[in-house]
C-alpha cells in the first residue's frame, strides 16, 4: 500500500489534485478540482442520507485486487452509514474491461448498479462479453433497457471514462485499485481496519465529504 496526501491549490488537507502536468498539444488538461473528482454527475455512487466522508475508488472489473477490495468497501458501507462511495471506472485491462465499465455505468439508470457492480466483481473468471451478460442476468438487469441506455447515453459514459482516465494519470496512479479518502490517496488494496482508519482521519479534518 502506497499512501500520500493531496493538496488543494493553497489549502492543505482540503483535498486537492494540484499535480503538475503538461498536456499534449491539442489535449485538454483534466479538471482536478475536488468537485470534479468526487462529485462527477455521471459516476455511480452509494451513500447514506447524511454522509460526511467520501471514498473514491478507481478500479477495473478485471483487476484481481479490485475484487478483493469489493467486500472491504461493502463492509465499510454496512458498518458506517455516514460514508459515501464514488465509483470511478478506470478500465485499463483491455476492451472487455471497458465493455464491463460502460455496461455497469449504464445500469445505474435502471437502479441496478450496486447489484451489477457486485456481480461483475464476483465473476469467477476474467470477464468477456458472455460473462458480462451472465453477471447482468444474475443482477436482474433489464438487458434491452441497458442496450437502449448504452445507445442514448453512450457519449456521457465515454466522456466519464475519459475524465476518469485523465484524473488518474494526472494524480499519478499506475494501477488499480486506487483510493481517495478525504485528503488521503492510497495506491493498492487495503484491509477493513486500514480503511476505517483512513475514514476516521478524513472525518477529523475539514472537507472530508
């Protein structure tokens, strides 16, 4: 586990992403504001009604360590109703990962993201199109509705994945999973006690949300 803090421009411990970078010619520099990272309107989220700490997870459905993180995050949500999880799909393991991410993001518009997300991460083998479809069946996803949402909202989903990739690269992540908890950045999977300590630290400081 590699852990470090992030700095807002001029504000310590208020969660910032001021990582120097020079975008390529014609490439727009990603928005690294706190709002852009933790409150993207398209990124799926799970939260109680009065959350005070946000945990952002950058993950890939074909990442074995992300699969280990899923029960840890679920246990945190069960034990701490004041935590919000923001899911930033970062499909870096190839086309099947991107297919899974697009489908999972689209499933939120029929209220099935949590179930589908869990089913994808619980798949017994590396995901492909057939395994993604099987996970959708297990999660009771309306497949025709999903295909319609992928068609009508595909540009939104693709833009989200582009934003997430830009943020992850700007912060300096080189793999999944990666977490942002308050002002703390963690590269790699963590166990539940460690995650609870990170949440407690975030809760003790301003702008933990």
